[in-house]
């Protein structure tokens, strides 16, 4: 029997046999329902418009439901209009009102169609769960409309009267919006973000706001997320890194309008120090125009170069503090012969494309100038005392982890570091070797320590430096490459030096036996389990497939970021896991003026329909049911007394 103290605690919530028995019946019934639909996204990279569209459209599934329900009744044009209304209800209703088209008849038809779609997407949930998702002001009315018996003439009249009343009292517009939002809410049961919310795209902060409003979401950190998390701890190299990347992609809005980071000290420093330098190697990529904070490209190039040089200095200092990182060959400012204008890499000399380094002392290249130190102190304060940034970072911690095992799927952003022979690579710390799952757990703890440990503690300082290592280190599971060649891209022409060798994991994981070994390492069965990855864009136009290792590995980074779409040929993937199958939604590049419903294709059918009882949630429910049965037994045997009023 369960511990008596535990049963006494349960008795507070279920004080009678009747109350406990009722909950047993409810939970047992839930176990018999089909599992909810899970959505997997990766590598969002600040592309808030595209991501929010995919979220609201359920990556094309809402359009599918409309076609299944009305495909033989209404023309395709009206299907598209209905879909757009569900995705953007406030915008569409407002437009109809401005055009004078939001007539009583239009509202009546819209409400009828929305109720039909709502019935379809709510069919796999309990009535109680659906009601909890309804807006309180319309919950009773929506509940009635969803459960009308159309075979009963009286009920049909009742149904019509409800809709007529809604329109007569002029709340039809609000009711339409409420139905649309309920449909969005019901279509996606749980959301998995496989890393890299930040960088490259314009507004990661807006994506974070959207995720924080979602009812069930988890995040597996990517190296770009880790870099921002490290910046929030005050790590100088991570701060420089997030600023450098944002400036290099012209993403000033996310810094200044999104997070309120004051870049004026950096712009003034850069304009003064590099006033005669065109900084041609540092001109930003203009993928998105800034709305709120347009910065002259010439000044942006100077800011980009200024923060890059400071980053090379401070990360070189980190490497010096941590010989265990085995990265001495990446202290590249020390490898430059400033007199001869060359840099030595792996024993070979390469001409430098730029030698204008007014803040670098050739005798001590990693030493910061007094101005650079003052600038870094100011920037560090902007990150460490930024309320909105820390609100988002705390959400990343509370809803995130390095990996997740859920419903026989193993989720992680990058890789499980491996050796060429297929064995798991290890990191040795304090004489203890960590590899495979133990390495992932160790890294997860270090990430937690970097943010939550007491200030000034040696463990925290060490963990903060480790956040930078995770960004670019050879054995980092969120990076997965032998080195990061940022310096080479800026200063060396030879493209051979730009290559970043992939961890053997990426070559080996396409084999079923490797995936089986990884799944076993994490306690998952070989049969029916999958690994779901992001990080490496899948180049569809070169014939690559996101499905590998006989269907055991899914790599779903297909280029949601505009920076990758020319290489991938598409705009990313959503993996969709419902009770019947696994499906991939192939995204089109987002254009708000065009119809961009993803192409959805089934990649694996389940052997039998997956019910809630078959899921991790089902295991939790089974444990809860067993506890409740023990509570009922304790009441009946007189061990506990019912609280009968």
C-alpha cells in the first residue's frame, strides 16, 4: 500500500469514496481517447512571422480539416478565406467590417462553418478539456453548439436561435474570434521546439512571447539559445557573440526595440575607432529591414567589426583559462604576424584580408584596451539587468532542457558526440568521464549552474565559461562540429579554411544500428522509437531527405531561416505526430500576400491507433488511478475516514 501520509494528502482532494471513484472513472475514460497531436519545430531563428503563421495554421492541418469537412460543399476560394479567418481572426473580421461586408448573413455562415471545424478538432478530447480551453464569456454557448443533436428538430431550432441571438446583440464578431482561437488551441495539443529560437531572423523576442502564451510547450536548447542564455549570465564572450550575430544580420530591432539593449556606446566607440576604415569585410547581410531602428550600413559595419575584434580577445582569454577545452589553436589573434600580414593556421601561412586593428597590441593581442573594458562593462549591465530578457531566459530554463524522452521519441538539437568507431565520445572532468546520456546530463547541470548558482562562486564562473564552450566547442552536443571558423570567414580568402568538420555522429547516425545504440543509451526501445534532430539544414534541392536510418531519424531543420532557404530550397519542416501517423509538413517561404499552406505527407503509419493509455501521459494516469484505488480501499477498510458533509 502507498504511504499512509500520501493517502491522507490525497484525501484532501478526494474526501469521499464517491469523489475518488468519480475521478477513477474520468481518468480511465481519458486513457481510452486517441493521443493528442504533437508538433515538432526546429531552428526558428527569429523568423516570427513565418513561425506564428505555422502555429496558427497548424502547419496546414487546419486547411486539411476544412477540405475534409467542406471540400464538396464550398469552392476552394471560400476554403482559403475560412482558413485565413481561423489563422488571423481579428484582422479578417476587422477588414470585413471596414468593407461593410460583415453582414448578419456573413456572420451566420461564418459561425456555422467554424462550429463544424471546431467539432472536428475537438472530437479526440474530453468535453471537460475542451470546455477549459473555451473563453469563459462564451463557454456555455460554445459547449451547447458543439453538442447539438441535428436529428432533433427542437434542437435544430435551438441551435438557430443561439446563433441569431449572438448576432442580434452585436457580439457576432467577438464570438467568431473566440471560435477561431479555440480551433487553433485544440489543433495542437503539445509543442516541441528542437532548439535555436534565436539569431539570424528579425525578432526572436516575439517568438518567445508567443511560446510563453502556448498551453503546452517544451524546448530543447540549441547552441544559439545557449549563447543568449550565456549572455544573460553576463559571460562577455557570449554577449559579444549575440551582438555580433545580430548586427551581422541587420537585426537591430530585436536588440533595441525587443530587449531595450542600448547600442549607443558601441556605435560611438566603433565610429570613433574605425572612422577611416570602410570595414568592407563586415557589411551586414540585409535579409530584413529594421522597422524601429534603422542603422546606416556603414556604421553597422564598423559596429560589427568592433564587437568581433573584442569577441576574439575575450574568447581567447577564456581558452587560456581552460586548457581542458583543448582549443589553444583557436586563439587566432595570437597567430597573426602583423608585420608580414599573415596568419598561421595548422602550420600554414595565409594572407590576411584585413589588417586594420587599431585596438590590438601585436605584443599582447588578447589584451583589452581601457575603452573596450568600459564598453564591455556597460554592455554586460544591459544584459544582466534586462527584465524582459531574463523573463524569456527563465522560461527557456523552466520549459527547456538539453534533451527530452517523450512518447518513445528522443529529442535533441545537435548531436550525441561520437568517435569515428561509433562509440560515444567523452569529456573528462575531475577524473570522471562523461559520455552518451551521462554527458548530456552533465552538460544540462552545467547550464543550470551558469544561471542559478550564487554570484562570484567559482562553480558559477566555470559554468559561465562553459556556456561559451557549448556555443562552439568540438565536443559540444549542441554544436557538433570540430571548430567554428568565424575568424577565417572574416580574414582568410581560401575557402578550404572555412570548412567546419562535422562530428562523426552526422555520418554515423544515418545508419539504423547507430540510432538503435543511441536509443538504447537513453532507455528507449529500438522498435517504434525515433530520434528527432534539428541544427543541420536538409538540402532538399540537392536530393537530401529529412527521414534517415530507415525512418528512425528525423532531421527537421529545412531552412525556416531566410538565411538558409537558398541552400535548402524550402522553408523548413514541421513533424506532426497524431494518433494515426507521423507526417512531415514541408513549408513554403512565408509571404503574407500569398497562399502558403505547407505540403503535408505521411511518412509513417502507426500499427494501431495510439491511445492516451499508450503514451507517457497514460503511464502517469495509470499511476494516478492505482493511487486512487488504494485511497478507495483505505476508506472501505476504515484506515481513513470519509469526510461526509
